[in-house]
């Protein structure tokens, strides 16, 4: 079997692949938050759009940086904003910083490995007036590639991973799939 990273790169570059692999930034984030959530999303199970956390995130996503917002779609990735040559990922809260950092790292990795474009990134939390610089170090590259392999392992399972109680389960859009 081909390494998932190699499959993803071939798919992204348009090389014919028997079993294409597509991974989005949201999938990267879900992997680092909850693998069960990732599995549900990979099966296109619709989230609860009325969930207050989803509503808040959508509101921040739609209103932050309104005047300069671009939403650039490049293959498997969708960038919130380019600002001063840097990729900006906008999040409503810094509560789950590492998953958001990994999502932004994936965007930087994708731009570098697929398009040959080296960029730096900024993780922005406008409601908290926080910004964090993110660069694609070799350590980050390894984490991104390990994440891609991990995502492949989760989404190819026949059944979802077991539910694990986490502090943020109550606010999850998939809560009812796990706990009701």
C-alpha cells in the first residue's frame, strides 16, 4: 500500500491515482480534537448547524476581517485570508489552539509541497485580539505528515473510534452521535 502522504501529494498534483486521498484543513483540526468527530465528518454526516458553538464560529468566520477577507480555494485547502504575504487562519477562540495550529501548518505544508510556495502563517483570534506566528519547521512538517497518516487510519475504519469523554463534548456539533 502507498504511503498516505505520497497518495495525497499525487492526488493534489493531479497525478492519476487508483485510490485518491483528499484531506482538508478541517479534517486536520478534527483529528487533533476528536478522531470520532473526524470519522463522522468523513462519512458526510451533517453537523447540528444550530449548535451554539457552530453558530458562534460561523459568525466569527463571516465577520472577522470582512474588508480584507478572501477565502482562497486551492485544491484541497481553503485559506481564510492572505495578509502581508502570510496565510491567516481565523478562529473564534484560542481554546483549542494546537488543532488550529496544525490546520494552519497543513495549509503551509500543502502550499510548499504541492504548489512550491513558501509562506509563513498567522493564527488569529479576533474576539480575543490574539495573533500567533506559525512557521513550517521540520518538526511541524513531521507532525503534519504523521497527522495525514493518522487521518487515513481513522477514515478507512469501518466503524467510528469509541467515544471518549472530553471537556468540550457538550459543545460539539456531533454530541448526540456519541452520548444520546
